[in-house]
C-alpha cells in the first residue's frame, strides 16, 4: 500500500515475511517502508492510501469480505486497487472483488486488474 508522503506499507500475516521486508529495506536504506503484521485490520486511517497492490493473496484468504472492506476503508476516494491472483480465473476475480459493490473495474491489463472504489 502507498500512503501519504510516499510512505509504503507492507502488510502480511506472516512475521517472517514482514521481517524480511524490514531487513531488505534496511539493507537498501529505503526509509519510507513500514511493515504491518496483520490478518485483516491494518490500523491505518480512513481514506489514507493512494494505491493497494494486492497480488496472489486473495485465493488464500479465510475471510475475503473483511479484507476487501478494510481495503475499501483505507483507500482514498480516487485510490486504486491493483489486483492479481494467478490462482484464480477472471470470473472468480470479478466476483470476489466486486461482489459487495465495494469496487468496480477501472481497467483490465495483461496480468492485473485495476479497480476503483465504488462509492454508491
């Protein structure tokens, strides 16, 4: 996720993954990366994130609706959810992301989908 002032939030449920990101950012002296260990609740402010990169994760979620609500909550009104999951078919992706009318398709790329918030 990309937040205010170019801040990058790296979220994962696995502490090994977040520690790896923290370590690599430190080695490369990247100062704008903050890791968050979480399953659903990001702890971020409402409408505080510009872009969410959500790749190859959705298929493994136990409670995808909760995650999608949280992503909707933290994205700015003009924010973008960039989505890819190589383990899912296009129909499953569209159903999973747009089912609760939180997001609608903005653009389909070669391997990724860009969704915007559905503000209905």
